[in-house]
């Protein structure tokens, strides 16, 4: 009889603890959701950097959930010191199994701290070029010009070369143009400069310029160098090439076709 009473008493005691733990768990998750939303609104009002907001939100949410689980463990009578030691051991094993993910996590922290790029910046890194849409804990979401979305691991981004086209607010393009050796270079330069000045997407300051880059086999190769806003980089090159071609045609300035020289043994070379 005493055994049954003991079992009944312990069952009642642990039953109450389990019910209480479930209530705490339910209320705790709802409260965490409210706290995280409140903090997110506070960050919006305080104009916290939009690149770091999702990161901070995730960290706060995870931290509060760990505290809630420790509280529930204490309610069930589990010694929190043992529980923390168990979590530490599990965390170590988990960390060893996910070294690459931890590298990406550390890379995300470095990106958010040192800000080599931010959301909406136009960047190039690890063979991917496009607009940064989101900086997550482990990956950076980049939207390419063709509409493809690429998730680049933060570890390689933080440790590799990154070209940020947006940071300075302006960007110089280098567009090659070949003209005939018979063409008047000052006249060609004037036509191209006027074409660039007529384009509203090209800065007048810094001034665009045209330089002789190379004396090629069949053409004098110029380099057209306009300054544009970074977001106009993808479109302006093709647009400017077309405009320059039309203007040079109006002035009867030749853009020579590539020529090949055929050498036949014992005969004069044929072009």
C-alpha cells in the first residue's frame, strides 16, 4: 500500500510539474514572439541598419528560447548546471559536425560588423554579380541581372575579394571602341564625348574621357570612360555602344572589321 501511495504521490507531483512546464513553455513562446516583434519595431524606429536587423532578431530569439528551455528544465527538477553541461557537450559535438556552417556564421558576423557591403548594394564576389537582397546568418542572398537568386555562403564572401560597385556612389566604365587608322582621332574623340554628354545617365563631373588604349593590328583601339551611377552599369554599356556606332556612321567614321592574313607557302600573303 505504501508503495502505491508513493507512486501516486510522485505521479501527482511530477504530473503537476509537467503540466506547469507545458504552460510555461506555451506562454514563454508567445511572450518571446511578442518581445521579438517589439524589438524589431524598435529597431525600425531607431533606424538600425537594415542589413543587421534580421541577424539581431535571430540572435535575440535564439537566446530567449534557450533561457526558456533552462527555466522549463528547472521547473521539472532538472539541475540546470547539468543541463548547461549537457548543452555545452552537445554544442561541441554539433559544432565539430558543422564546421563549415560555423565558418559561414562567423563570416556573417564579420560582414555585419565591418560592412564591406549592405542590402541593395550592387556587388561582385565569388563569381556572382548582382544586388544584395538579404544578409542572413549563414548566406547572403544576391539577385543577378537575369533574375536568378544566388545564396552565397558568408564564409567565402568574408574571406574572398568583394567588389562593391555601390559604395562610392559612382563608377567609371571602360568601353573599348576600335576605329580605322585613317580616322581623325580628335574628331572621333569629339563625337564620342558629345554622345556621352547627351546621355542623362552619364555624369558631367567627373568628366568622361576618351583615350587611345592600343594600336592594334587592324584598328586604333580607344577606351571610352564615362562615370555613371552603379545601378546604371548593366544597361549603359550596351546603350552607349549603340549610340556611338550611330554617331560615327553619321560622320562616316569607319569602325574596321577584323582582318585575317593567310600565309601560303611560296606566295604573297592574302588578306
